C-alpha cells in the first residue's frame, strides 16, 4: 500500500496530514519525506536517527589522454553537459542528467562515470513509524533522482506514506508515480482551488485515484467543495481553521498532539482508502 | 530598472499576496509569475492576455510499434524506468521520459522517434497595474526551470522596452531547479516566511542559496504574531546569515478575503496586513 500526500499549492498542510496519517496508522508504517528541497516532517516526528547515507548520481569523467575532442559526446548530450574545448571534452556536472549516453557513444572509450553527491537520506524510527527523509544539497537542481532514491529505500513489504513536494512539475510527478492513492491537501481559497485543479489534472493524467482533504476548511469560500462535487472527487476530511493548531505547528507539535480527538477521523480515512 | 524576486523556501507563506500588493503599490512596474507549475498571481491581477506563445522544450521518445523488434535494448539502457514492456510490446511512459535520447541513438532498428515536446504556454498580458508575463506548464510536463528562464527573460525585455522602473517576480517555493532559474543574477530577493520551525528551516536553506549566488536578501515574517518568540529567533538567524529583516506582517483574515475578491490586500482595505505591506514596500524602496 502506497499513499502519497500531495497538494499543488505549497503550505496547505501536506506534512501535517502525512504525520497525522502515520501516527494514526495501526501497525508498522514507513513515512517518506519526499519534499527533498525543503524536508520538514522530522520536526513533527522527532525520530531517533538510525542511519544517514549520501545519494550520488553518476556523472561523466573524461580521460584526457584518450579523448580526441571528436565531439560525438557533446552532440549526443541534449542537456549541454559536455562541451568540447580545445583538445578535450569538458563536463558541467550540474547540468548532467546521468543518462549514460556519452559513456556508451564515445568511440575512444575515454569516458567513465564517477559519483557526484546530490543529497542525503536519513533513516529513523519514531514508535511504529520508520522515517526516511531525502534532503537535497543546496545548489543542486536534481530533485527527481533523490526522490526516486528515497522512495526505493522503503523497507520491503511495509505500507508507505509519502509526503510529496508542492507543485505539479517533475519533483511532484516523481513522488506520486506508482501510488495506490493520492491524498490532495488544499485550502478553500482561490489559490488553493487553482492549484488543486492542476494537481487533479496531473494525477488523473497519470491514472491515479485521488481524494481531497480541505484544511482550514472554514477560512475561505465553498468553491473547492463545489469543484469536488462537480468532478466527483471524494472529500475525505475537512479540518477547521484553529489558532491552537497553527501555534502547535509553529512549535513543531503535530496535529494529533494539538487535537488528539482527530485520530478517529484519520483512522476512518485510512480504512476508506484501503 | 530594479528587479526584485519574491520567494519563500516554504510554500504557502504569502509570496503571491505580497507580490500582488507590490504590483499595486509600485509606480510603473512589470510583473512576472515564475511559479510556473502552480501559478496564482493571475488570480489577483486578472490579466488580459495580449500574446500567447507555445513552449517547446526538449524532446520525448516515441516508439514506432511497427518497426520495433522487441529486442529490449531501450529498456536496458533507460535509466529513468521510462520504457514499459507488456507482452513483448514496448512503449515509452511520457511522464517518466527524461528526453535524453539514449534509446533513440542506440535502438538497433532505429524504431524510436524523438519529436519536440510541447511543454506549456507563456503569455504577455495587460493588468490594471502594468504588464505581466506568466505561463502555464503543461499537465505532467517537464522542464519547469527552462520555462521559468523564458518568463524571466521575456519580462525583462518587455520591462526594458517600456522603461519600467520595477520588475517584480513572484518566485516558486523550494530550493531546486525553478528557484535557481528564478534568482540567478537577480538584483535582490525578498523572502517571505512564517514564524514556524518549518518556516525557519526552509528560510535558512534558501538563504544559503541566495548567498551562494551572492544576491542581496531581505526577509519579512508573515503572520508574525502566531509565534512572536519564533519571529525574533528567525530575524536574528536571518541577520546572521547576511539578510536584512524588514517589516513584519501580522495575521489578518483580510489577505484571504481580498484573494476571494480577486484583489491584493492593499487594494481591499487598510487593515493591519495592508498597512504592514505598505511599510514593507517603503522600506524596500529605501534599500533598493
């Protein structure tokens, strides 16, 4: 079972919902923080850290003794990560997508791959929850490979909850791919609705079932509810706006710490999804 | 022309509400929405589209089934798990395809096409506060960083032609590819944050990025009164990281109410948030 919590718009409560779902889970569960540009779930989980490892991607290294500056590699590379300058090819590792094409095409066998760090994965444990966090290095643009790596690190056979990055572009798509169900967290505002529509269109194009949680449900207007009715999207839960929740969040206290009674609603929701 | 990019690290802190207000407050401004995969600024500025351009970026692999021999070479070479084989029939998953062209190059019967990919549209529009360049990334399309670069470049060109005094850019959340494309070489960055552990953490990460690119950085704590202690801690940490903390914005339901009316909060009323944003703008003008 793989449930992904996504949103389109940022700051709607993805992490809050992910943590609450993990805490409400009746048995071992793995919570993956795939918002690798800005991972936040550890503030609320406070896991005991068990291990950390670097994640690398392979980037080309040119053997200048063998390189004849023929330019075949740079004409294959659609990402402009290799250019021929003078007597040898030159690599721009930050542009490389690690497709491996240059290694294979080089007529002189002058290219090998060496690992280049893009981020790290931290594994921890908090009660019944195994936590995995991906954290992208500052200055790295390569979020998708790190998201793929942190998803692959989940223990075999354990149910998985994934806290996805915001937006509807490559990182979000990488996070939701392969999900059994996508929970879209939104807020009842024009921005929330606009970005929810984009997120719904994206998960539908990927052929994934989804439902909606409306956070701060009494803060805006009813256009999100009407949209969900029209599109026949299940509204799984509405969480009213509360200063108590906002203050708890600011301190790093989880939703279920601020409002323990909500655990029943999250348990019911998990049963419905399953 | 003065270029200001409004970013946040953490999403949902109020970037777009602040940008929309600045658009209303600035004289002779040009706007750009660089949050291309969850663009919202148009909901406040109600742009009238003058020009629409298609955004082609990169290529995507497409297998011609009639020419495919089913050898599986493409599946073996693809590092993005984009080749799907079902009962000996091979096809490419467009959402997973990175557009690298490795399968196209090495397919023994040359059975893979590599057409240009239409990834979205970008627009030049008129608004009540000036011109605006914005975009819409295609659903499940790639290359948002490139589209961000186009929006920024086009906005800079229009702004130069119109001799605009300000170029106000609404940026994306995070620290990755689209953020890097939004801020590289920018005149100044305003980071809108919130007084939470997540807000602080994400602000400090994005400040590492602005420092890396040597961009003058200002911060403003939105909803500061949710946690005054945290607000002070964030402002101190930002100062230590080399950024200047400016006017705080109090929690004010007017920001949501203005959004529902399709207005920036400074156009909606003279409440606490509107007053603070006006002060913030004045302070920024003084610094820039």
